[in-house]
C-alpha cells in the first residue's frame, strides 16, 4: 500500500472560491429558479455516502501523521512537589494504518506514555529520543519516526518545613485616648511552621511580622486572633502553614496627667536644718507634672524632689532639681522650673 503524507487544505480559500462561484450563478435568475427544483435530500445523501466511502477507503491505507500521546509522570516520593506542571503530552510523528493512527490519536486503548522519575529533583530535562523505545511499546502497530519535542522539561523540589518566629507590629494597634498597653505582648504560638518547596522557604525571613486587622480603638485588655499570612508576594505559592492564626494578648490601662506642687528636700547643704535660712532658692515653689495609671493615683505618695548642694553650679549660682522614685508608676516627669537660683542670705 502507498505511504501517503496528507496535508490539510486551506479551507478559507476553498470557501471563498465556492462563495464567489455561487454569487456568479445567483445573479442568473434562471439558475436560482432551477436550484429550487433540485432534490436536495438525494444530493446530501449522495455527498455523505461518497464522503464516508472516501474516509473508509483512506483509513485502510498507510499514512504518516503527527499525533498527541498523553503523558503520565510518576513520582514515588511523597515529599516532592512540582514547581511547574510537568508535560501532559508529547507530539509523535508516526507511520501506519489509518485506522490505527485514528485509534491512537483518539486515545482508544492504553495509549498513554508513563514516565517514572526516580530522582525527580535532580532530573530537569529528558531528551525526546530517550522515549522512543517506550513510545514504540505504546504505539504498537505504528512506526515511530520521531518525537516533535526535542526535550521534556521538569521542575521538582523537595518539600520541607521551616519554623519562623512571630513578631507583632505594635504600630498596628489603635488605642482610645488615654489608654495604653502595659507589660509585654503575649503571642501564642510564638512561632509558626511553614511547609513548602525548600528553594522557596530559603528565601523566607527569619521573623514573621503580623499586624492587627482590627480597626476598633482599644479600651480594655486585648485578646485578639491575628491571621497568619504567608510572607511572599506570589499568590500562587505552594507554601502553606498549619497555623491559621496566632493569639495576641496584653494588658491595657487608662492613664491620666497630673500637675502638683512638690516638696523640696535639701541635701549636703552647710548648716544642716538651718540651711533654709542661709541659702535661699528662687523660685521657692517647684511644680511636677507626670502621667500615671488611673488605678494607681491613690496608692502613691508625693514625689520627692532633691536639691543637692554638690550640684550647684557656682558660675551662675544655679542648681538642677532631681527626682528620686523607687517605682515605675510615673511617666513623662517634668519639673517646672527645671533650674533654681541659689542665693546666700547675707543677714
């Protein structure tokens, strides 16, 4: 039987030519009238019969054609993931009986190429000619001439875990006026596990910074669950975390500002208790301003302010008052004035 190479005709040009011929005939009114008298049913039956006869006759002969064969890539290791989809088919140029070519191209029977990758992470390419032997088994009854694809590309990576510490962006919390966080921020769990391709996890930061998504101003102790986001820009990342969220908590208190007149305590002045008569301070009154938690305002004493004789700068006869406190209740302590004039009484 002859070995024929069939080429698909240019149907666009064929249809254009038929339309031009029909338009020429349609201009003749007698031709249009004759067309109405034609037995179209018989013509269609004849055409279909001739077409089917031609197809069956053609399929009984040998042909050369390019067909697509499905590919099934098999990986034995569960800890391997494809960074890009492996090829799902190969294009094969083959010669053989028309019926066999048709059945293989339609996937009738076991017309699938199985590729076993024993070391998928190491294998990046397979030459097409390496698959000729396997394809000959898949396409029994056909002569495999060549594979259209020179190479098949693969991109696999090992699945690993990475533990990343969690940090909370404190600037993401919004407080009502006067309310503040007191004490450390408690995070549970304080680290999360990410699982994904090792090459992608290597690019991860050492710390995962999470932000509060609650825009409601805080006015009480906080207990909030913050979603865990994969720290990558690629939305199609293969990295995931079994931790959907972390719990964040801390104490919140209301703070108030206070200003009061303070008592001055003299230290190391000559004359001891009589130094008040020997050395005068101007101005005599010093005011202290501070911020304190509202619940502590009634449990603290007056803040002592010390005037140390050793601290006097005699070049301008001034001294800077000092505040001594043994707790951390107070914040933003300000003395007014912050310097005093020291005058020696001449009387």
